[in-house]
């Protein structure tokens, strides 16, 4: 795929860290970009700085994601590129004993589920919408579009406390080939990256 001003892209989590760097790289190549992010303040600022449009969006919600795609397409046309960077996690031991009090606590199920909903279901929710939109386009140079998901090295090498995060990212890795097979006949490519640690606002908060 030629990365130039003929393309429109959606970057989820595009207001910060990896997503923002992706937005900057795409904009430098002339691509029209829509930033999907929960955080309106930094999202608007990132859009202004990069010449993108901001679509406030919670990847946990069908309605919110649908509204964001509608806004993005009204401004930039149907996207041929989706980069899924929206994500996050928590660090809670599976079960732990307080050294001072001896109290034993467990990883709360709702906090585990939230990470799966954010990183796995949130990513899948955006892919389904983008794929359906890309399928309305004619192929260019043999392809209609490309989807890139962000997994993590934690998919197979999670640190202590990262049970939910590791599970959610292993699920991203696991679903990628299946989704790629689902969409191959429509000439839509699907890949995931599995980065190790890099310095972002999220990482700074965690350390
Ligand atoms: N930083 C690292 O070391 C590292 C390593 C491996 C993988 N990752 C992954 O890379 C991706 C980006 O991480 P980052 O470090 O740049 O984090 P970051 O916090 O800087 O950026 C994440 C962005 O996602 C947005 N977001 C969070 N919840 C959202 C929601 N419900 N709906 C829409 N947007 C939402 C946040 O507002 C934020 O702007 C994540 O998927 C993360 O798991 C990061």
C-alpha cells in the first residue's frame, strides 16, 4: 500500500504514546488521519498539533465507536488503514498476602474483565467496523485496506501482576490470524505487533 495523501487512516489511542507517534508518522506522509481516543483534552491537542481530526471515542462502547467512524468518514472519507493502539492494563497479583497484616486478597474479577474488554474486545469492535467500511471500496494495487493491532511482549512474557494484561494481549495475537483469514478474500490485510517496553505516558505512570 502506498502511504500518501490519497489514504485516510484511523488510529485508536492516537492521543498519546504509540498511537500519537503513529499519527505523526502517517501525517508526515500526507495521510488524512482521524484520532480516536477517550481523552478529549489531549486528543484535541494532538489533532491540532498534527493536522488530524479528533473523534472522541470509547472503544468499550458500540455506540461511541460507531459515532466516531461516522465522524471520521464524513471528514476524511472511508479509511483504508486502521491502527489499533487504544489499550491499557493494571498490575494486580493473582492472589497476595500482605506482609504486615497477613491479609490475603485476590485479583478482582471485574478488574480482570475490564482489561479484556479494553484490549481485546475494544480492538475487535474497531476492526469489525473498519473492515465493513473497507469492503465498500475498490481495491488499489490488489488491496482494500490494512489493519494493525497492538499486542505486547506480555502476550507470552508477562510480568508479575499482569495476568489480565497478558491474557488480553495473547487474545489479540490469537485472533489476528483468524481475522486475517476472514478478511483475506476481501483483500484486507491484518497484522499485530508485539512490542517490548518503550517510553510512553502509560509506561511513565506504571514505573
Ligand atoms: N508502552 C509500552 O511499553 C507498551 C509495550 C507493549 C505494548 N503496548 C501497547 O501499546 C498501546 C499504546 O500504549 P501506550 O504505552 O502508547 O499508552 P498511552 O496511555 O500513552 O496511550 C494509550 C491511549 O489509549 C487511550 N485509551 C485508553 N482507553 C481508551 C478507551 N476505552 N477508548 C479509547 N481510547 C482509550 C488513552 O486515552 C491513551 O491516549 C497499548 O495497547 C499498550 O498496551 C505498550
